C-alpha cells in the first residue's frame, strides 16, 4: 500500500480523498494555490505545499509544480479527484515516467475516452448501444446534411474534446445546421484547442442515466448500479439520485451486465462511469468518464462501498474488496449540489461565510470543505458542498431531504439551497417524472 498520497485537487473532493487515505493509514500531502492557504484539506493533511498563484492554470493545472511537490514530499501516488488534471492523459503518463502512481486508469484509456468520437467507436465495438449519428468526425456541411437526413432532425453537433456541456449546438432544420457547425467549431476551438466535431440525433425527452463501474488488475469487474442525473441546467448536473426512478431491477441488471462486459473487454483499470441517455426503454451511450465523479456518494450510500478506498486499493495493485455477487443495493439516495450562486439567476456568489451549520441525523451526509469564517475565493468552481441523503425507499429519502434542507444554514453568501427547497415539493419531482429538459422548463416557469 502507498505510504503517502498527494491530493492534486481542492475543495470538498480534496477533503473526501484525505478522509479515505486517513482511514487507510496513508499520509496525505495537500497542494494548494495561494488563494487556498486556509482551506480545510490543507489544514487536515499531514503536509502541504503551495504550488502557485490563484489561477488554476498556474496551480492546480501546473504539472511541473505538482511533480516537484511529489519529489519534495516523497509522495508515492497522486489522486487527481475530478476536474483539473483528472482526465489529462499526459499527466498520468508523466507521473508514470517519474515512478509515481496515478490513482486512475492508464494514460491510454484516458486518451481513448477523452476523444468522444473514438470513445463512441470503441463503445459500439464493445457492444454498447450508442446514440445514432455520424460514425466519425464531421468535416463538411454536405457530410452533416447527409447524416441529419439519415437520423432525422433535430440533430446535435458536439465537440470531440467536449466537456462541461461546451461546444454543443442543436440544429432543428437543414437551414440551422451550417451555422450550428460553425458556432460549435469556434466554441470547441476556443474551449479545448480542438475543433473536431461529430453529430448525434437530438433526443427530445431522455433521462441521463449513468452506470458506475470498477475493475482491478486481477480480472475482477463489477458495476455499482446507476445514477439518474437528469436534473440539469445548461447540460450540467444539479441533483442526482440512485436508483433511477425509471428503471426496475431487471433493467438495472441488464445494462450493468452490458457495461461490465465492455469494461472487461477494454481492459480498463480503476473506477469509471458510462453515461447514457435513456428514452422509450432504450439506452444510448454518450460518453465515458475515466475518473471519480462528483455524484459518487449516492452510489456509496446505496451500496455501502467506499469508492475512493477501492480506487486506492486498485491503484496499489490489490484486488477490489468485493465481487459483483457481494453488491447489494439498499434503499434510495439523493444528492443536491450546493453551489455558491444566486438560486434564481445562478450568478456566482463568492464571499465570506458568516455562519455554517450542516444538517445531521440518520442517513444524512454532507461533503463540504467550507466552515464559518471561510472566504470562498472567486477563482474556482462554485460547488461548496454536497448534501447526500439516504432512506430505505424514495419516499423516506425525500422526507429526510426536506428536513435536511430546512436545517442547513449557510449565511453570508447566496446558495442554491432555496432552489432545492422548491424542487422537493414539486409534484413531477416527487413522482420521479422528469427528463433532461425538465429543470430548465421549471426554472423558466418560476423565473
Ligand atoms: P459533456 O461531456 O460536455 O458533459 P455529454 O455528452 O456528457 O457532454 O452530454 C451532456 C448532456 O448534454 C447530457 O447529459 C444531455 O443532457 C445532453 N445531451 C448530450 N447528447 C445529447 C443528445 N444526443 N440528445 C439530447 N441531449 C443530449
């Protein structure tokens, strides 16, 4: 097992990783920007190293500074969390070249899945159903028209290097397609430095359902069920639940089996998530994330498995601590992403937290790295905490979620808590009847 893990991240996920390490008796190194000198994970880690100024490019994305921090502290592994360098194949390769373990899959697997065109081709070859669309990159308008005629309008133009919902454009007719292509191309070039595009049929009212998978170097593979992440704003997840209100046990076992088989075929190592759109009883692959996800705690809640601990075990060459037969799904879990944002306009609301009181009690987990008196720096993501509630069934989970949201106090800044307080009393949400566009429709109605 590793002696010392360097956590190449910040915020709640850095603390989450620290907790797993600490429980396993592994020492931790926190790296931080000058803006994060007072962060909770920096205080709790065994050692800390300042790696640069506030800008993420100069700190959390600064590979040479992070490698130096590993060398100085003698860390034998790096956990990248999510975001930042977590899906950077070059980072994984450089660490390997330095004899430091990247807690994640191989650079080659990251590279393969990071190119969404290649990812789709690979998924298809492994027997995973995909959204109908172009079989590869779209280079000319003529080619795009042809694909659109085959799949039918509306279509979605997507960036091969896409992420965070950027570089995606809908075209509802032939007339809209040419400008959708040029806008998406420009956006992709600016955001990712790569303007390769592909096309998919635009599904009208699907749900976003993703499957958590895990594989070790001893040939063990398992899936941990699904998460329904259909409540989104601007293609970004806002609230997630597990299990999905739309699936039954047989459907879960079926898609889980398909995904596990594919992961085995891929020779994948570590944890990953296969994302699907689900419409009219059918699954359509959209992408694979080769990292730990923000919403992993709802899966932990319904399976009792510590996903970060398993990640670390697998990276250290050990077997995962369970097999598929050991996985039991129990009850229902919901996660609310608490952002430092205005709950109506979603404008960022950095500032000093005057008072911070988290809810507690049976089935309530809060993953957050903020505290009373903490000043939220304006340079990073607005996620300041995750409220994760578990109940024996969906109704108990909802009752507990309402109660927890009522208890949660964050004073001094605006947060998205009031949005969730409204959502938990909304009949469609209570009935589990929603799709990926539902939340934006709801927000428009309530604006
Ligand atoms: P990103 O990597 O930028 O997050 P994804 O491919 O994961 O992009 O898609 C993000 C979200 O965009 C999905 O959860 C869904 O809401 C929407 N989306 C993606 N592909 C389609 C599609 N073919 N039809 C309708 N919506 C889609």
